[in-house]
C-alpha cells in the first residue's frame, strides 16, 4: 500500500475549505478501506498567509480528525511557493504526494488511477484536463495559446496540465535540488526526467468563493512561465517600449499619408519614422534584457522561498 499525502495550497479559502475537507476525508476513507493507501496517509493544507479564517478552520479540522494537518507560512508567498513548501516539507514523510487546489475543481476520483500508475513504476503522474468546456472562450483560447507558445520557445510542458499531479518520494528528492528563486512548477517538474504518465479528467465549476487566478494573475503566471520572473520596474520599461513601437507604426502610416498628399517637407517622414521606430525598439530590447538581468539579480540573493511559521502534525 502507498503512504499518500495531499499538498493543498490555500489562500482565503474559508468558503470552500470545510466542504472540500469533507469530500477529501471521505475519499481517503474509501481508498483506505479498499487497501489502496495506508491508514497513516494525510491531507495537508498549506495556508499562504490568508487574511480570512482559513488557518482557523485548518486548526479546527486538525483537532477534529487526525487525517488533517496544516502548514502556515509566515506571510503570503504566492501559489507556487506555497505549493513548493508543501512538497518540500512532505517529501520525506510519504511514498507519494499529490498536489491539488483547495476548491477541488480538479477531480479527486482520479486519485486511484494516479496511485495505480505510481505503483506501476511512475514517479510523476500528471492530471490533464480532457476538455475545457467549463472555461470561457477567452480563457480557453489564451490558455491553449500559452501552452503552445511555451512549446515553441523550447519549454517542455504537459499540454492542459496545471499543478494537479502525483510525485513520488524519489521525484521530490530530485526536485529539491532545483534551488532557483523564481519557480514555475509545471515547467520545472518535467525537467526531472523520471518515468511519468498522465491521467485525464474533466474540471468542474468552483462551488463557492472567488477564483484565485483572475485575468491579471493568469497573465502574470504566463509571463513568469516564459521568463521565470516578474520584475515590475523593468517590465514597465518593456511595456513602454512596446507601446512606443506601436505608436510608431501609427505615425509611420500618418507620415506616409501626409507625404503623398504633399502636406510635409522633404525628409520629414523618414526622420520621424526612424526616431519613433528605433526609439521604441531600443526600449523594448532594453526591457527584455533587463528581465533576465533582474532574474540573475534575485537568484544571487538566495533568499528563502518560503518560511514555515507553524506545522500542525500528529
């Protein structure tokens, strides 16, 4: 039997936490009764500096049922770091760890298949969405475009996979050697290279609360997936360069039209176009280079990616 732990990052999840905990406890009981996981398997919530009653509820759940454990971060560090904290904290406690979001939009009924593939020799089992019918057209289009862009840029990612996956103790130990500060887990886990497989499922609607990944956060995650970092001051320069370059295209059209209608002097159009186009391109190039310089800058600081304030164990 497999000693299984769940790593569940939480941020302001008081509206769904008890319902999710009830469903997970029931699922674990079924798997224990069927002899698929050991009786000392655990469900671990990682509180990412929530501002609501999330940690209070986690503490209550831990007191009510020993299957629940909790990790409290000292402050909000973002979904990726909270998930990383869970994986690294639990890597020596379980045979395998499944990461899943607290809203349980990902289908928990594929736990069984994930464990079966693990016991068959897979170190990583990816949860992959079979379709995106619950998404809006915009979200579906942008998400699929994002995966294709990453693939074109040479990043190995699993299409339509987010952060729902099983990782073995061996895979987690190997992953612990990746020390970078700027993390994008769904792009980093495939770098391990151990035997892997996928399970497919349909993602359900969120029952309550708000999505923790609105458009702004999805765009930020996509950008970090490509650059592995978000450097706001330098990013402003990048966007400024892009905006100026787009304005330069408009000015090119404007100046050419004025040239042909004879409303300008000789040399005015070419000079104006050169100033706008080259200026925009230079700012854009400086911004992109700055992104990577910023990435090096933050990596050299070697600051901790997370700090655990409290760990509720047995």
